[in-house]
C-alpha cells in the first residue's frame, strides 16, 4: 500500500507477511503378509494370528474391509460378538478368531492386527466362503462305552499342503483341539482321496459331544482351520434283559449342593419322565439305586432287572445345566438260531417285543447292535427288499419275517432283529449257520467201487493159497508130531508169555539192516554145518538109494512149487520170528532144528534132506540146486 504526503513526496513502503498452518494427522499401517483362506457355508473357520513378542501385551483387533476396527477388550478370555469370537492370548502374543455358522455375507478381506502406538501391525486375510454341498451332513453317532468308534471326515482336495484337523466343540460353541493326555486314544488314517477317518478307542462318557473335522493350513504369521464335518457322539450302553446298567452323571463342582436329575427324555420338558433325583436317595424305588459321589462330582444311577421298556435316551441335569444324553439299548434274552445248507433259503421270524404303533423294524448284521443299525442294515420297514433279502411285516400278529434266498457260506454270522421307537432300540440276537455239502454223489460212487475192488481176489492169490494148503497136507509124520508138540506147548503158555508173544509180533517190523545182518549170520552157520555134514557122511558111508530117491523127489516137487509161485508173494524172511533178547527161551532163534545128541545119532540126522553129489559134475544132486530171490520192495 502507498501513501502520498502533503508535499506530494513519496514516502517509504511497508510490507507485512502472514503465514497460516494446518495440522494433518497421518497414520501409516504396516502389513506383515497377506493370506488366502478357504471356508464353507454353514461351517466354521478358525484363524490364529501371530505377532512379535514385544507386542504381546498390546491391544489386538479384527477389521473387515473398511469397516471400523473391533477391538478385543479383555485378554486371556473369549470375547463374543454374534458369530465372531476372539481370544487375546497375551502369554503367547496370539489373536485367535473363530467365525461360526458362515454365510456368503462373511466373505471379504480382514485385517488381523495389533495396535502399536499410532501405528498398526496386521496380517491381511482374504476369506472365501464356498458352498458345502459335497460334504457329509451332520452325523449322529452312538458309541458303546468301553468299545471303539470310527468317525469319517471329508478332506477338501483343494487344500494342498494342509494338515488334517480334529477338534471338540466346547460349551461356547468353539472347537478346541484334543488334549495331549487324550491323543493316545485317537488314531488317524487316510481311507481314500479326500477322506480320512478318526478311530476313538475305549470310549467313555467324557467323550460325548460335538466333534469337527477340518483342513489346517499353516503360514508364517497365520494358521487357519476350515471345518468341514460335524459329528454328534452319544455314548451308548447295551444292557441284557434281566441284567443291570449304570448311568454316570458328572457335574460341575459349583452344583455339588444342588439337586441332580436323571430323566428318560430331556429333563424339564413335557415328554420327559423323571427316573430319580439326588434328594430321593433315601427313597426306595424298585430296580433303581442312587449314589452321589461328591468328592468326584459324579451322580450315579443303577438300573437293575432290565426290561424292553427301559430302552431309551437318558439325560442328566442340574438346574438349567444339561449333560449330553446317554442311550440305553436292550438286548433280549432269547436267541434265534438257524442252520441251512448252501443254496437253500432261510425264514427268520422276529417277534415284536413292545406293543407300539410307531415301531420301525429292521434286520441287520454286525457284532455289536449299535454298529449293526448304523452300517449293517439289510432290510427294514422303509426298505423291504434288498437283493436276496426281503421283509414281511405282520403288524396284527406282532411279527415281522425276514427271508434270505440262495444262501452261501459267507452269509454265516451274527444278525439282529431290531425295533426302534423315538430313538430307543430293542434287539433280538440271531445266529445264522450256512453249511456246505460234505459228500458229493461222485465221491460216494468212488467209495463203493473201492470197496468192491478190495473184496475181489486175483487168481494167482487163490492158486498160492491152494498150493500152501496142499503142501501143509503133505507134511511128514515127524513134522506133524513136532507141530503137535509145539501146539501143546503153545497152549500151556502162561498169559504173561502170550502177551509178550503178541508184543513181539507187533514189533516184528525190524529195520532192513537188522534183517540183512541176521541173514548173513544164518548163511555162515549153514556153511559150517554143511562142512560138518560132509565130514560126517564120509565116515558113515552112503545113505540108502531109496531114501535118496524119495528125498530127491521131494526136492524136485518143492522146486516146482517155487517156480510156479509168484515171487512177489514170497516174503524174504516170513517164517523167522526173532526173539526180543538172545535169552528169550520162548522164541528161540532156530526152534525147528533138532540137533543130534551125538554125531552117530541116526534117529535125528543133522541134515536128512541134503544129498551131496558124488562128484562136482553130478547134475542130479547139485550142491546148490536152486536159488530163488526176489525184491521185498
């Protein structure tokens, strides 16, 4: 601005400068990583975010898209916001986020972060919610206490490089991993592509509840678990008619002084029937006894003299707190047994135990009744025909009949007639035995032919028997006398000697080497005796010609019989009975040889049947006229 003075002289110019400032707040967000997470409609997803240890005490938050951050107000406990559950674990520096009952509206980009002064540190999570039509629906599974149960889980094939996950839902509807002390009872195995199974051994009441299967994906700063299948596991007890069952109801310590209830059906509902209360322990009830173990926080009810009407689902309750139900199945005392041949048919009549109009009947196969009705149903009221099985329901007579045709041996096993009403089952055990044919017609014809063959006798055998008979009839008087004496001697034998003789005959099958050795010894003895006979004949002179001719004729006849007989039928040592010991006087080695008292004893010559040749060329009386041998084999 310029000002003119009165004398119109210019004056000094004055300039003023003004500066304006505006404060602007700038927040810088630091992203650690970005992860893609796959989840499924109506299921749940569990996300764990990891942060540096220096920030484990800082506040954590979750933020979807550009919406306002949701801060976790409390540490080390769950903070629930509708289907969003958050847990700030200050000891580990983790933020656990559980989103349940997912819908398409839950899909989006989330920030899982921690506040750092005026800055944020977070992991970006891009959540996709997929339809779940290819997964198995909610499964209700019963498990017999003390037995094993198998649960089947779907494993999404799109989850590459992931781990199989199995967890149990807690009271806050969040899924917790199996504790390390219980993991030894849980066994995982892969059944097929996209499917794995979990086998729980030694099932107890504490195993009751809701279980989830899933796929776990691990990243550097984030781990996600997409749950796929839900199993509701109900402990089942199987009681026998006339037996007893014990139902245990554990409760929280804070309810130790409250009244406990056991009901058939869910307690405090119109259809429930109260079985017993803890304040009625002093009241005597038929077939029911109660025990409240306050030190163990367990309320136990024992049902005795079980009947069909005791079957059902029982609930334990304390005030408004409920335990999961326990199922009691009843097996009737009667057992049905059927025995049928292969290829035949069986008709099994199952009597209805309870007179109820709403009964559903079925026929199943399995070792345990609870597994039978779940996996082994052959026919039922809703499926009356199934291959070779058919069911006819005669409601008015209270009977349903199962027919099985074209039976095979593989059909043998244990079956059950089952009737169900409002979730309560009663079973009748059935044993089916399918027996194969033991003897075929061809086998019978072969047996008859063998019998006829064994009764036939060859002509050669008959001739041999006839010749032996004729030979025995031509025995000399001296031989007959000796035979008579031996017979009288054998008849006077004591019973003990007779038994010993029988035992010797039973042991007559000596080894071949022993028989050969005895033969060699006999041959040596014969040679010595022949030499002695030659010396004796030289001294005594020539025996009469008539005796020689008679003996030569006998010799020729014997030779002819030997030649005509079948060599295979002559045993090598058939007439030799060896003694048990050398001193066995009842069975001497040479019982038929009568030695002379003196060399001149003419009544008992040493070898009366041997005619020695005058010269070596005497062909009429050869020294060894015939040698007949055959193979004993």
